[in-house]
C-alpha cells in the first residue's frame, strides 16, 4: 500500500496577508468577472471547461488554513462545481478552512467567476477567466470551429504562474525612500445597503467617445475618469467637510508593468491621488492637472521598489514573525482601518480584456466588479466598449448618478445596467 502524498501548500504573498482579517460586511474581498454570451450557457460544458482549466492554475483550487503565525493556502481535492447563480454578487467566499475560494456560476447567457482576493489579483483572475471562457466557447461551438480548442495566448510555465513575485523582487539592499503619509480624506456617510448587500450599477460607453473627451482635456482615459469621479464624490459631500479634508482615491497598480513577472498570484500596489475642494469647484482642467502630476510622480519603478521593500520589511521583522496569528490579525485590522481613513473611494482601470478573435462572435459583453466597504469604480474595455462598474456599500446612488450625468453632459452616450436590467440614458 503506497503512502498518501502530502497536500501541497503555499504561503500567502505579501499583499494577501491582510485580506483574511479584513473580510467582513460588504467588503468580502471577492471580485467578479462576468461574460455575457449570445446563447444560453450549457452547464455540463462549463463544468468540463472548469475541470480542464483548474490544473493549469493549481493554487486556485486551494483552501485557506490557519497556522500558528500565518495563514497559508493548502491544495484541496474537493471538486469545484459550477452552479446556477442564486446568491447576490460577491457574496463571501471565505468562511472557514474548508471553504473553496472561488465559484463559477451561470445565469441564462452569463458566465461569472468570483474569486477571493487572497488567491490572486485582478490581472491573475483575468488570465484564468480568459482561459475558462475560451475553453467553454471552444467546446460549445466545436462544430463551427472545426473541433479546435482555441485558447488565449499566455506563454507562462506553471512555475511562473504560481510565482510569489513579492518575494522574488524583494531586495533588502534597495534604498528605502522616506514617504510622506497621505492626509486624512473626506468620508462619505449614509445608510448602508439592506442585509449588507453590495449595490451594483454599471454604465457602458463607446471607447472612441470616451477617448475623444479625454483627449480634449489633454488627459489619458484613466486620468480623465479619475477627475470625473473626484468631482462626483465632492458634489455629494458636505461643504464643511470639503473645506477641511481632500477627496482622495486609492488607485491599484499592476506591478507586472514594472517588474518582469507572469504570476497569477497577487502582485499589485496602490497609491493615492485626490483634490482639496476647500475653495469650491475649480475648472476640470485644474483637477486633471493635479491628478496627472500624481500619476507621473507615483508611477515609476523607484517608487514601487521602495514601497515593496518597505512592506516586505514589516513582514520579515523578527518581532512580527513570532507574534501569534490572533495578535497579527488584530494589528492588521487596526492598520487597515487607519489606512482607510486616507481615501474616500477607489478607482481601478483593469484595461482591455482580450479573447481570441475566432471566439469574439459568440460574446456580447464583459465586465468586472469588486466588493467594497464604501464606493469603488472599475473600468474595463472589451472591443469598442468601456464598461464603468460601480459597487457600493451605500443605499444611495447619488455619486453614481452624478458621474454618469457628467458623461452624458459631455455628449457621451451611456447605457446603464443595474440589477441585470438594461435601460438607455
């Protein structure tokens, strides 16, 4: 009788360590990728596609275990099954050490992937989702495609996909720049959504129109959207609060753009940008100028190298390493709440989602969401459409209405999608 192979396990990467102790309420640390097809989903083929895709991303089949000093990921032999969609978007995934950290659900013509942030970031999840959807479409349209399995280009070995790039690029000899602490930010307040559900609203706009509007302001699309969001937030904050505190956004950054990495695990950083509306509303060009300067100052290799070293040094501190996990959880929870005071909301541009050209005729739309304890905007591009996806912990939708109103005032047509119902604005 042969001995049973011990289960593989992996330590959490640097970014993932803070998520288990701060997953609560509407901020479940779950993000969602959805693909709207032109034909109803065939569940048995989706299950087959999932079964064949997961071995290429072994860490995604893990469960989260608690050690004496840190959480860690352990491989699970339990099969992840596709299911009809019955839960609200981004419902909590992590409950205990037996919980699968991803789910694949379907509804009519929509396939959705939800993942716990301790597994991966948005870039890693996009790679998995692209392979999953491409494999499903190759199976569902085998006759039209001549039986070919058409998969997206992703030239990475298994080791490269599962690489801990935070550990790889930690260089203790790198210069640790002194950093200025961001100021406290103005905070939105209001009634929260019923039963801690996340409010979801998205608008779809033509890429060409949004690009033209940004170009007219001499801005990139990301800087332009950031400025519009800052205006929309400020419009819905009390004047007294605006005079005292700036409106600030947290901006996630894909570190693969700065370090050579093909990992599908977390590898991102963040920076803050904002504007202090203490004397009222300036010309939009002034906000754009301030935001563009922040982007230029923060989006450089030296800045992120220093930040990477600073965060990794905290993790490697001898005293911190021997603290029991409950004390680490308490410390990370306090640190997370303190950091949250520095931002009003968040904005992330995940970029263009690309599928093989042969599969494009079968897809109607793609979108991305993330859980949040406040307000979060994610922009993504598929073909000639930019999807602007809001998630919010608040019952009121004034910020979202202000944002989309600004777009329509600029002559940009917006298709609003809320609660899976489309209307033209």
